């Protein structure tokens, strides 16, 4: 194997023999690493060595001439039976991000090209979008057998800010839907008091209710064709049993779906209600966060909150209630200050 050479830019490059065409012309595969240190040199040589080893097994034969678009298509196709329809749809929606480089052969993709792509994408897309696009690209290239070790500098993730409704907002919505829309009242109950997602709410039927306990084990989600279909829950931890208050269960219909609307219809009806009631906008999904924040504020252990809400880990959970509702922030801040005030006066 040849030794990597340093380019005028400071990067390391190594050219490995690939094949000889019918005209007798030799073709080489180029590997580069932007790290100018000795570590970068070793990394560059390692990429070339790994590629050469895999080439001997024939791993690269079928992928050598495909474009990036074909690479992305192949990756999505290989995941259609193991990932949710929503995830597959999300991948395909990201195709538009790669229009400028979609026709480039994957053997020509290198760190410099990816860095420029990410820099351009960052100009008018959120950091999370850019990071997701890079993750998709990396996974697709890796699955194709393209041996490129990317160390792209990505935009710093922005800490999400959750707009949590107050108890007053919840009560106003309850009164509004009680008088006008029983399905939305049930949806509100299940999200704000049961931590359910929209898709889970729309998947529930009366058969999933036994006493005060509901079994959350399916969801209504959009397929690749844009039509709704019933699937299993988002994760295995989302398959759960939730005990609800008597007044919530009493509102359920005796048969059929508990809520007749689609997830999109729930969102639209919630948005209209918020506007009519002059309540500061928040997402329907934030009712789930409201529920978690309330449980946290009244001292419910994190493990139970995770089980009730179907959270796989406490990472998102802690992001949600780090900005605990202002009403409870004021209450507990005052309690804390009063306690220290009493110590000072003793």
C-alpha cells in the first residue's frame, strides 16, 4: 500500500490502484484527510487499507459507479421494512437538500465536498435539520460500502424551548371543547392528563380500555403515500398501560375509536381553539410536555414519568421540564425564598 502524501493545503492524500479499463488506462481511488497531523496521515492510510481489503471481497464492485441519489434510494429501500413510515417519509423529504450533489458519483465524494455542502445547507436551514441531513448522508454512504471517514464540523445544536400551557390554559380549553367538540375534549384529556402523542390517541379504540386503564399499543401514522395507516407505537417503551382519572374514562365512547379525527385534524382544531380563546400558541404535542412537567412539579419520580409517557430515556424528559411551567416556578421559588427568610429571622 502506498504512503499518504501531504498536499499544499496541509491535507493528506493517498491514491490506491482500482482497475485498468479496456483501453489500458489505470484508474485510482483517492482518499484524503483534512487533519494535517501525523494522526491524519495514519487515518488516511487506514481508509485506503480498509477500502483495499473490502475491494478484494467484491464489496465495492456494485457501488463504484452509482450516484449519491442512487445511494440514498438504496439506503431508504433497505430500511422500508424495519423503520416507521414516518421515518421513511422524513428521509425522502430530505432528498431536496441534496439536489446540488445528487448526481455526483459516490466515489468522488470527499470531506471537502461534504464540508462545502454542509456550509451551504446551514445558510438557510436550522442546525437540527443540517445535523439530520449529515446523519442521513453518512449512514447511506456507509451502507453502500463507500469508505469515507467524515469528520465534518456541524452547527451547534440549539437547546429546544418548549412552550408549555398553564393550568388556566388547560381549563379554558376543557370548557371550550366540552361545549363544542367532544372528540377534541377526549384528545385534550389523553394528551394533557395521559401524556399520549397524537398518533397514539388516534389509534385507541374502546377495546383498548379496561376499567380506568388504557392500553397504548398502536398508532395512526402517515404512510409513504400520505395516507394514514395503523402501526405499532413509536418505540417498544411506548407500548404501555396508563391509569386515568374517572372523569376522563367517563367521557369515552362505548365502542369504536375514542377520537374520530386524524392527527392533522387534531392539530388544526387545536390551533383554531387557541386563536379563538386568545391563548399564546403552543403545539398539541406540548400538552404531553405539560403533563410531564406537572408530574415533575408535584414530585413524581422520573422513572414513573418515563413509564407513563413512554419515554425511552430521560434525555428529552429533562429538556421538557428544565423550563418548568411559570406558575410552578413562581410557587416553588417563593417557597424557597420564604424558607431562607425564616432562617434569617430566627
